[in-house]
């Protein structure tokens, strides 16, 4: 089973008493804030949950699987999530 953004918004709406539309806007605002922070290279820490940040993957040599030619793969930043201790403990119960 997976949880969608709509599922999260529904849970927020039920627990806070706001409309589903307002809850969905809140969830979208939170996610958009995290995206913008990561885009700028900032770190986002949510106590009890974890930390979002970006890491740099260095350039490397790769191979085109279709032709077998060697290619240079450029540097890139990737999003990284490190769960907090509380979340790790919950998951590992």
C-alpha cells in the first residue's frame, strides 16, 4: 500500500477540522517549501522526522548501452533524505 498526497491531506483535514481543500493547500505549501529550499541548496530539518538535503554526485565515465560508446556523465545534485532517530525507531519496531 502507498500513501498519496491526497491521503495525507485527508488525514490533515480530519485531524484539524479544516476543509479538504485547505488541507491539500497546506500539504502542497509544505512540499513546495521543501522543494524550493533544496533548489537553493538549503537543508530542511524536521525534528522527529528527518533531514532533506542535496548531495553532489561527481562526474563519471559511463557507457551508452545501445552503442557501447564511452560517455562522460556530468556532475549533478541529487535529493537525499536522512531519517531522524525517532522515525528510524518507529520503522524498526
